[in-house]
């Protein structure tokens, strides 16, 4: 799964306001700059004057810029609503609701002619991006360009967890005043079908999957027209609040204790539904295990955040157990202690454990298969650094309905352009399958796919213990339908080749090489075994 953040920034003239509402535009630019530093897919609506500013801080691989002047908003998104809003906001009966010296008279929605047209168009912009979908994303979220004024970057970096929330809006208590952002409380109560509206839905952050956004967009438009025609005006938050009361199953609301959006980002990890397991196998070197986890954390935190985590401690040196347990506690791994089942023997055990766990899929690492920190190319010419590797890999598996996906084109001894199973299938089958070839043939590739700027090859990909994602069905085909008295990697690889030849398994390899075979801490090699 993956997501796109949608945002925008325009100078609406707040520097000319008073009574505490005044803000210089540089204040917004500074906070917008912080938002631009986030390593996420960004779709930005901005005026032409900010284009150079944005491109000085963003790259084209994860950024789309849509030039949208305020005049474009007025003439497109808000054309049929502008005159109604302007008529209401300039009516004394409306802006004096809070008194001659009350806050509403001096507020942006009252004093700035373009404030409500812009903020009330955010829903329409988000809906458009969900349709354009330039990053092939599953989820779309609007976030205000100046949100870092109140929510720190350290909290916004938790947004990597957003890709499983099909609908999320934030609310905060609001029980005072006779109006809500200028929308009379009497009118809000009527539209919300309650005796008393006691919360407001925020407009600084919201979104979900495309279907949810499309549905809410239509409802939002309808309520915007109806309320304006009836002479009611608040902000986009007023309309969101009405929808939340009338469509609670569609607009999922996260209730905060106050108006600070940081509450949500502090707790977002707790909302993740974990249906993917991470398994690591390690032998006699707890520091190597810890080093692997550090590379996962530095490369893509999702490997550690979005999974239930299991260590198969395959060590026969029991003096290492306590250190393994401490690392597992630190990273929230379940510690499974076995006594040297071997590499493939351990992999068989992991498959059995995984199939009993109920998870949809798992990702497998040996402790010396780290994620590479550099940004250069592998020996095959493919990139090594992939933004959002975890989410993209999961999306590719689901999109292509794969049984397994290998994560590295270049490996230590071979590349995946070579059909390595040729060495292992046995002479009779080799002759039948490939004839008199004296060297291994190239891998049969059926087609090349692409998802969010990362390509992959579908074909007869040889199976081995290099890091891979695998589904329950894939694990059953590989490890449950064929059992071995003495399991070894070459036997498992041969079995998978037979499955390929009978069109009984579907696999892919990333056309990238994020994995590095990197053992920093060593054990006595003579003691390690296959089974």
C-alpha cells in the first residue's frame, strides 16, 4: 500500500489582519519548507511564484506541482459558490454574531475575501488528486501547508503509517459559543440532527482511500450548496462536522482531547493493522542481528513498524541468549529459541510458524542480508535506494497476486538474470527442461511491470534464502507440499522450478538491488549447517 500527501499554499493577505489574526507570509513559507522536507509523495497546488521555491527543495520522482492561482480557484472549484460566500461574510448580521469587538469580525473568514474559497476547495483538490493518482497510490491525505506551525516535523515523520487508513478525519471538543466558525450553532444542530453539536472536525489534515474520498466529495458539495443557499457560513470544518454527524460509517473520526493535530500523529502507529510478519533467522551473533535491524530502521522504518516481528534464534551458543533477548525487547520481537535447526531447516520452521500465525504475508531476512544505505547502482546497473520499499513491495504482491517477491536483483554469487536452479534440478530433469546446455540459461521473464517508479520482472524467478516477501499461499506451495528428510536450499530451489514449469506459482524480482550481503560479526563457520 502507499499514499500521496496533497497540500497547497497561497498568500491570502493575513499580514493585513489585526486582533491576533495577522501573520506574515514568510511565516507560512518557513513552515511550508519544513513540510517539503518530508520524504513522501507530494502533490502540490501552488501559484507560479512559488514554483522555484518548491523545486529548490523537492525532487521530481516524488513530487507533482500543479500551478493553481487564486483566480483559478475562484473561476473553477469555487465559481458557483463565491458570490454566496461573499454576500454572507459581508453581512453585519453574520460577522457581528460575536459582537462589535468579537473575534469573528476580524477573523480570516470574515476579513479576507479569498480565505473561505481556498479552504473550502481543499476537499475538491484532494478528490481531483485521487483521480489523477500520479504515484499509483491507494490512499490520499490533505495536509495544510503551514501545519508545522503547530505539529513538529518529528511527529509528521510518523506519516509512513498512513497507508491503511481508509478514512480519517480529526475532531476536537467545541461546546462554547453560539456559533461554530461563524456557522450558527442552531443551524449546525439542525444539519447535524442533534440537540447540541459538541465537537468540530478539523480541516488541517484529512483523507483516506479513493472510494471514500470520492463519496465524501459528493456529499461535501451537496452540503456546501445547501448551507450557503440557506445563508449559513462557517469554514470547511463546519461542512466536515455536518458530514461526520450524518455519515459516521463513511467519515471515520479520530477524537482528540483538544484542537492540536499532533495528538493524532503521536498515536498513529497504534492504529496500524498488522497483517504482515517479519521473520529473521540468526546464529550465535546477536550484534549482527542488531546491525540488521539498524539498517532496516535507517532504510525504511515500515519493516519494523508495520509488522509483527519474530526472531528465530538458531544459536547453539547459549551464552548469546540474554543479549538476543535484550535486542528483541528493544525492537519488540518475539524471541523463538531453537538449537541450530540449520539455515533451510530454520526456514522450514519459519514457514510452519507463519502459516499458523494468521498473517497475510511475511518478509524474510537472514541476519547478514542488510538493507544497503548508499544511493549508487548495483553491478547489474539497477538502483539500490528505493523510497518506500516496504509499502511498494506489498503493493506489487497484491497488484500482481504473487506468491513471492524477491527484493534484490544482484546477489552475492549470482544475478537474477541467470536461472540458478539449472545447477540443482538433477541431470535428468535438466536435460529434459533445457536440453544440452553447458551453462545455465537466462531466467525466463514473462513481462515487466512498474509500480510507483519501481520496476519488477514477472517470470521463473529462482527461489533462495535472500530476502523476500511471500504470501501464505506461496509458503504452502514451497514448504508444505514438499517435505525433505534433509532440507537444503538447492532442493527447495529445485522444487520451486518444478512449480514454475507447471505454472503453479507466480513470482517476481525487483529490478533493483537494495540488499547487501554484509556480515560484520562472525561465528565459527564449521558449526553452521543447512539442516
